[in-house]
């Protein structure tokens, strides 16, 4: 199935109520410079991902509450919000978490999607130490903990802190202490694009506090 842009379109129905649509795109981006030296990014659309969701649930997230409210960019006649810059897999994970409808595939995502979702959650002002997100991460960690590599341990230090999961944080740091010489540092997954938002493990921050 193709969307209005003539590209492949994948549709997902999340939760029991579907009165709003979030559309995210797989894209290729290119930075172009105009005649005045200004740089802008152009996106080539590859595939669309349409998420049928509940507006009532979205409004619990500060980002959506703001755009739905007075003076926001989405009025009552608008049925969707479009995202070009964010990872569609991260959008699916985030929307599944807040709609409490995660399935088996959401428990198999890699650390890159997880980091992209954390970045997206920060963009949306969503607190990941809340109950819904903590439940998802606890389930993910339970399934994955026996297969986590040393590199993934480094990639999980920051997420474990963000989801306030003390067991995961303790286990990955212990594994690193036994297997990595020198100072233990967190690591971003390969392919993660650094944004303006901070994604570092504060040296003075203790999990669970």
C-alpha cells in the first residue's frame, strides 16, 4: 500500500481507540547550501509508517498536550502529526509504551532503537522513569539480560539510569568491571546521531535516587 506521496506505507493500530494518526517516515537526508551560504536539510521520503492511536492518550504527553492546546499547531480539524527527522521504530516503541500495548517485537529492539526512543522521549518531554516506561524496560531487560554483550553493557548504562532500573544498572556495571580494563564509561550505539539533547551519564548521579 502506498501513501499520498506514492511510497510504501505501513499501518499500525495501537491501543483500543484510534481517533488520531502519527506519521513517521523512513528518509534519506542531504544538507544543501543555498547561494547565501545557508545550510538546510532536504529529506527524500522512502517509506511511511502510520500509527493509529488515541488522542486522549497522546494528550498525557507534554509535547502533544502543547500542540493540541490553544495556540498549538494542531487544531481539532487536523487528524495527524508528521515526523520526518525521527526514527519510525522509535516512534512505534514510544507510542506502544504510552498506549500500554507493547508486543513481542517491542521486546526485541536493539540498543540503537532504544537510544533513539530516549532521544524522542526527551523531545516530547516524556519522563521515562514513569510506570509505563519502567514496565516496558523491565520486560525488555528480563528477556535480554542473559545475552547482553560487553559492548551492549556500555550502551545500557545510560538507558538503565533513565529508566531507573537498579538491577540492570548494577549488573551491566559489574560485568564491565570484570571484563573491561580501566575506567568504565558508557557508549552510544553505532548509528546513533548525537542531537542537542544531552545523553551522558552524570558522574554524580546515582540510580534509584
